[in-house]
């Protein structure tokens, strides 16, 4: 185990976090929020000081990062940025409880959007910006950004890339993983900038546009109003809905579009599965809620928006769908909570890719039962899926179900909440979505959950964002043995 490289890289991440805190400090100064600017500056000093101390004390001799180190680095990095990132809320007094502040910060970095804040309009602009900026940072991955700027990162950093990026298969777009990270971030920044411009064209104020663009890009869902997107006009709702859908697409496909490989994009089984699932869901939800609205345009808008929001695990809402008398729509939303979007996107969930592979494997197994001597091969995107990948997807499903079940059981100690509330709260946090169905937890927030449950849910958010393996291996004692 290369302990020095692990903590050296965590130090780099904390330096990055300290530098990024300069942006919310500037926002706080623009709005004359002096105490908030001070709290953010003090947090930046903590991040920079801790990061610098780790880097100076742990000079690299062997820079190699193997699979084990890559997984542990990812876990430690996300935990470190969350622990430090919670400090401004506590220091400023806007979220006095450190556990609550940690929950909010973990929710931000993991792009979950679950909140304990019951009056978001009363928060300062500086902390509202930091709160949503954590979405944008976490959307593409903290360490992917480090790889993009760290010229000395060895080529074995593909192990970090695989641990960071959601999905069962992560390949480099170009020979060097550092250059892959740069390409991903260029696409990410460009789409975010385009969204800001379109929101401004629709009359949304600049601050609101930046906040919602970061929340949409990171598929997180933090905003500036308690009613989410409901108070904005239909043009802005449609723009955000379309961009949520776009950020749920595998970013590799955007790279293929840039290099004009249009046929490869059109042949993508993952993309068509994602879009067909989305379209079918919109139709079912529209059918279910049609009696609740006066005209079809409203039905199309709320159905498209909410399906896009839930499937991409963003969490923005234009209507309180938890209050709908529409069982079919709610059932669709629960299913979408678990399905999620494409691998290699900023969204959470089980991922369409894994689901397609599992369906193909199940179909082959059924054919094998009927014709035992028939050789069956699982193909995905025109390529044979190896037994190792098939096995890993099956194991992931088992771990996914077991982990979710344990989270629900731990939340069941909360006697004040219904099973529906605890189940959807677990699904919401584990799949990095945000909203839950039974809004008994404090105005649609998680404020009234106990300290124990908030810590369980924070762990669930990290577990879901890191796709199980990094965090489970980090807490496994066998990982730290020298054997």
C-alpha cells in the first residue's frame, strides 16, 4: 500500500478545494456579506494549510497508483473535501450543527441535492453559491479535475479515473488519462456556459442562472428558492429539463460528436436505451397525470421535466409530484430512481448500461435453458462483453441490493417516519436524487431526521456516488493488510 501517495493526493485535493473557495468569497464580497466572506476565507485557510502540510510531509518517492490505491484515494478525497467543506456553514452560523452542515455538504459534493435547510431564501448569497458550486465540482469528479491539471500524474492514474467515473466500464478517450480528464472538463464547462446563456435569455437573473446551471450540470438540484423551479416561466423550465437530459448522457458520446464520429453516436445502444426509457416514462406519467391538468401543454411540461429530473437524479421540481393522486406516475418515478442515466455522465443511479447488460445476460441464460448446447455471447455496443465484466455487473447488483437493504433497515429505527418516507429517503440519497415522497421530514427536507440517520444517509450518498467499491473497500479491514 502506497500510503504516502494516498495522502499526498488527498493533500492536492484539499489545496484545490482551498483555491476553489476563492469564488464564493468573491461572491460574498460582491454582496457585502462580510461575515460570510470571513467564514469562507477561514475554511480556505484550513484547506490550504492541511493540504500543504500533507504535501510537504509526504514527498513522493514512488508515484505509482494501482487499483487499490486509486480506490482508497477516491474515498479519502471525497470524505476530506466534505469534512472541510462543511465548515463555512458552521462558522457563519447559518447551519449551526456540524452534522447538519456535513449532510448538506456531502449532499452537494455527491450531487444528491437532499437538504436540511427549511428556509433556503434566507441563506446568504455567498453560501448559496458555495452550496451549488459543490454540485458543479462533484459532478465530474474532484479527482478528474486534479488529473486535468496535474502534469506529473503517472499514467496509472487511469485507476483513479475508473474509480471516479460512474459506470461499469471506463476507457480513456485518448492515450493519456490526464488528457482524457481535460477533454471531459472542456465539454462540461462548455455545456454549463451554454446553459447559463440560455437561462439569461429567458429572463432569469445572473445569480440564479449560475446557481441553476451548476445544479443542472452536476445533476444535483440545489437552488435559491424553496419551491425549486416552480416559480420560473415555462421557457426556463423547458431549458433546464432539456439540459438535465443532456447531462445524463455518457460524455464519451459528446467527444465522438466533436471528432465527427456521428455514426458511432447513432449506433450507441446505451444512448437509445436511455432515450427510449425516458420517452416511455414521459408517456406513462403524462397518461397518469392528464386528469389533474387543464391542458396538454402543462401535462407535457411537468411530465417531461419531472421524468428528466428523476431519471438524471437531479432533483429539481416544477410540481410537487409527491402530492399527486397518480399511483402510476409515482411508480414510474420510483423505478427511475433506481435506473438512473448513462455511465460516464454526472448522474447517479444503477445506470442504464448495467441494466442493458443484465437484461442481455438474462436473455442468454433463458436461451441456454431451452438449448443447453447453444453457445451464447453477450454483446454491447457491437463488442463482446467479457465474462469478467458480466461477473462484475452481477456482483455490483448484489452489493447494490444488499447495501440499499441495510440502509433502509438502519433508517427504520426512526419511528417518527413512515416506511414510505424511510424507503424513498434511502433511495433518494443512495441514488443521489434528493427529493423523497413522504414529506414529513420538515417541509420536504431531511431536517427532522436524527443525527444517526443523517450520518447514515450521508454515508449512503457517498456510497452511491462512488459506486460502492471505493467506500466498501476502504472500510474493509482486509484492504489494509500487508498481504
